[in-house]
C-alpha cells in the first residue's frame, strides 16, 4: 500500500510558526479594540466617528510595541510599559514553543548547519509574521510613524523575546561565541542578574515613597485642580500603574544621577533640580523643585545594592566566588543589555508640556546604572575573596581528608598495639602447659 510522505520539516515549522502568531494576534487585536471602544465611549461627547475605534486599537498596538503614533494632534511614543511587558512575555512564550517544536523536528545536533538553518527559518518567520501585519495595520490604520527610534525599539522588542526563548530552551551551547562559557557560570550570572533587577525595582519603589513623603503637600495639591478629586485620584493611579515599570526605572535613573528629562526644560536628578511645568500627576510633581542636599549621595545606594546582592547568602556568595571575575563580567553584560532596553522604552512623548519629550536618556542612564551597580558587585566579590569564603569548602574537604588519614593511622596503630595475637612467651616465665 502506498502512503504519502510526511511533510517536510520546513513546511511543518512554518505552519507551526503561523499558528503561534495567530494565537497572539487573536489575543492582542481584540483586546486593543475593547480598550479603544471604552475610550471612544468616554469621548463620545466630542462626537468622534466610529472610524476612531480601529484607529485607536491599532495605534495602541503600535505604541505598546515601541512605534510612534500621531493622533488627536499629539505625538505618542511613550509606551505603557506594564502592557509592553505583558505583550513581551506573550511573544516570548510563543517563541519558546516555536524553538521547542523546531528542536524536536530538526536534524541531529551534529549537523549544525542544518540545525541552524531550520531554527533560523523558524525564528525569522516568527518575527516577520508578527511584525509584518503589525507594521501594515499600524501605518495604514493606526497613523503610526516608523521613525528610526521606534523601529529600533520594535526590533529590540522582538529580538530580546526570541533570544530569551532560545536560551531558555536550548541554553547557550548552540550560540556561536557563547559556547565556550560554562553552563554553570552562565547560570550563576543569570541568577545574580535576576536578584539585581528585583533589588533595583525595590530601590526604585523606596525612592518614590520617600519622595512622596517629602513632598506630600505638593502631591496632594495636584488633585485639587480637578472637579472630582476622588475620581481623578483613582484615574491617575490606574494610569500610573500602566506606566509603572517606566516610572520605577526613572526613579532608579534619578538615583544614579543621570536623571529624567522633562521636555526641553531640563533634567531632574539627585544632583540637579528643575522647575519645568508638568501635568498634574502625582509622580511628576516629584521631578519639579529643589531637593535636600543629602540626595546627592543617592548613587551610593546603587553601589550598596550591588554589594549586598553579591555578598548576602553564604551559598550564593560561594557560587559567585567560584565563578570569579568571569561570571561577574557576564552578569554585568547581561544587566547592561536589559537596562538599556528598559531605558529605550522608558523614554518618549505623550502629549504637551513636560511630556513632549519625557524620560531618562538611554545613552547615559543605562551605562550609569550599570556602572554604579557593577562597582558594588566588584567590591562585593573582592570582599569575598579577601575573606577567604571561596576556600571554605576546600579547607573543610582538606580537613576531612586529613582526619580520615589520621583515623586510619590511629586504627593501624591500635591494631598493632592492641591486637589479639598471642604474645610471645617471656624468658624466665614457665608456662603451665609446657612439660617441666
């Protein structure tokens, strides 16, 4: 009986990729229409046409992905970062399934050329199938403008998601240039970076809370300009929650001394202050006005953060010390890449006044933050090496081996000194069993 041959690996891979992209689009596009419809209902008093709903839906999709949009007479390029992070995880999860399915259908790993050809086809198709409809609909319907800055953010958005998926499934052994790095070294560096990011986020929240406590009167006064302070407060909290990752990163940039740009009026940081006009939003009030003199020591918090993340935890500190400066350098490199991508998405425009060009500078904030934290990490590793913690295990092992040798020696001596063999008769002593 004749049976038809199985589909070719490339055909199966491309079909699987298209299915994954379709799953994402079926989630993102309807959600964009729902949000656009809600805003259209809110703005119904302006007699907006029905065509505004699809325009806003695809404009939102474009803005979340990093592109710039012009609508209602304003330029919008400051992505709602909380939504962007959620979309990034959605795209990365799809890429992870693509990598896992492609690896199962790929040729043997000894044939690296064929393996990478199939994997490259899968990931390239995934990126094109997602970015293609996005760009077409965003430009034609959503009034998006493909600026170099927006296109760079979109490319980094997709590349980082695909890279995370590939490393998550396959590790770094298949990536040219990274294969000489030991898996344990890379694993320790990744765990350290994860700890640093959580600690930096906590530091940013603490800085915001301290700022609100210091300027509580200014923050409270922002609500008095609205006709309904309670409704305005709830709405502003929701809006600020949508931009929470960017706000926290801006607080960390403020701590590092590179600060936050407020339109064309200047930069507000731990070293400098500005009096630029800003909208009546809680966190924006923290950027205008003078600061106490002791805020100039804020960068020391980042150094302390890097130091504590390295030395806290005996087992973690020992793992970092075992990987030495190579592992620390890898961790600093990974941290810089993540922080740089965050900096690019934390800056943009969203209306007039100080939001016409708002956010930390991607050229200065990411290197400064990485530099301060990296200095603390280096100091922490140096302290570990000076304290001899990295040699504790080996010292204990040597002591155990020495103890085993001494025990064996003692047992040997004991067996010879206290053995059960009959002693030889001593001269001059007559044994009763011997004939007299």
